[in-house]
C-alpha cells in the first residue's frame, strides 16, 4: 500500500486503541498518551518496508536506515531459507520477516521493556523516529520543511506542552509499534501479493504462505481504489477519531462550531 494509506491506517488504529482501551478498564488517558501512541503506531506502519532499499523507511534516516535495511534484508533471507516449507519459493528478502505478526510482537515486546526500564529517553526517541516516518509517509499531504525538522518540533511540543506528555505510554508503547507493523502487513495482504502474516505456521506446505483477501477483492498498490477510496476514507476516519478520543479536542471543535454558527447568523 501507499505510504499515506499505511500512515493513516496506523494513526486511526492507534487513536482507537489508546482512546478507548484505557477507558474500558476505568482509566482516563491524557492527551499526551493518546497522541504519542497514535503517532508511534502511524510511523511504525512504515517500518516493515525496511527490508526494501527503495522504501520510505529505508530512505528516511540516510546512513542509519540504509544500514538497518542491509541488516534486515539478509536476516530476513536467512530466516526464510532456514524455515521455508516444501512449496515456498523466492528469496524472502522483501515482504518476509518484517511482515509477520511474530516479528512485530517481538519488536513490540522489546520496546515495551526498554520504555519501562529506561523511560523518557526511549519514549522520546521512539516518538521522534515514528513521527518522522509518518510525516514522510504523508508527503503528499504535508509538503514543506523536512520531516526530521517537523518531527523534532512535534516531539518537543508533545513532551513539553501537551498534558501528560509521553510518560503515560511507558511500558506499553511497544504495543503501538507492534500494531503499526501488523496493520502495514494486513494492508499489504489485501493487495495483489499478500503477506506472510502467520509465519512460521505451515499452510499448504508453506511456512511463508502469502495471506490475502479473496482475489476478486484485492487491489493494486497505488491504484485507483487505494488512491481515491482507501486513503481518503482512512484520512477522514483519523480526523473523526481524533475529535472523539483526544481529551480537549472535542470541546475545542464544539466551540469552533458555535463560533462559526454565530458568525453566519450575524451575517
């Protein structure tokens, strides 16, 4: 899927999880908690493509992301060769290990541990990296300064000015990373190629079985369905969810609506 679709699907899922899940157990999340979780989920939705040298994730941080790509690709290929079934074909270097639920869960657990153990530095670092990725994924919608500059400003703003900052996500921010990676792979699964979501479970003698939707429902990456239906719908859903679940946003929108109505009536 396109970067816009990945980023917005991650943001929408992150808003829904961080906005509703704590309330189900009687906890009122802060604005900082919801925004941090959603931003990390949005950026993490581009991480699986670190296995491709031309992807946004690989090109985002220059030498650092290039090195990450050239570590991930051979590792993915090695694990593929080690675990492939009788009917598996290909190299496993793209849409391989990083596109599995198992890998997403392991990375998420690692971030959960690190954020719980070392706190603020890990939280801020994770938010910055994921914000930069998310902004890069939205280049078509957010032109202007380099995404690293915008990400740095937004990270500082969340930590310093948004109620609660990043602190409320310590110990569970990795869940946002895992969810973002999974939503990316699910998005790829509904395109023409599918994704090996269920590795290492063997399906039809294949450990890397490309899970996908029924073929008549699949669409081409970057095609008209994604560009004109999927991406706009996800963008609208993200804004609607932000208004519903981010503390302080809904009253602000209602005040704005009342002011607009007053101005129209006065005219």
